[in-house]
C-alpha cells in the first residue's frame, strides 16, 4: 500500500514561488511533489516485488531511483511546518522568555514550539502541573518572544 502524507503536501508550497526539495529534486508545486513521492514509492513497490524487500537507504534502490527518475536523495524530504519554524528561530523548549500581551509583560518558559510557542507562566490562577507549581498557558507567536536570562 502506498501512503502519502496530506499534511506534508499541504504544509509546503504555501508561499507562491517557494519550492520544496523532494527526492533531491526541486518541486514547483504540490502536484510536482506528489509525483516525486509516487516515483519513490513505486520504486519501493517494484523492488519489493522483485527482491522481497526494499530499502531506500541502500545503494541498489538509490541507483535505480537515479537511473529511472533522476532522484539524488532518498529522504522523503519535505520540511514540515514545525521544522521550518525551528530552522528560523533560536527559541527552543526550556528557554526562558518574555512577551507582552495587552500591555502586560509576562515571563515564562517555552514548553513546546509548533507554529507558535506554548509558554508556561507561573501563576496562582493557573493549572497545577506535575512539578507542583501552577501555570497559565499562552500560545505566543514566535516573533513576539524575547529571550530572558
Ligand atoms: Zn523510501
């Protein structure tokens, strides 16, 4: 069975003119990327039918992928939104940060980063967490964060 991640296609090509690299080939749009992924997956299928196993990290797969489709990389490498966010920011979970909301400044710690950062701010009005303290949870756009010491 061939499965294709819808998210990985939808999360790329959001910016017009911005390309993504799939199987080592630059793709202009989602259809282009879908074709590269299909080529890769079809080769898996063919190799499996011929040899009873298929590994795209192995050289047999890679030379066939290059000969047939011009693929130069075997990772199904399209970036996810999260990996793009992380590539463009120094902020990481565990960092202490400051941000301003409705003219009030809060200090807390980044708990997770997805498209926004989840920041936990210690507060008596917050939810109890496993460390015994109470925290309010904020979803803060990354560009609004400031590093604190
Ligand atoms: Zn593969």
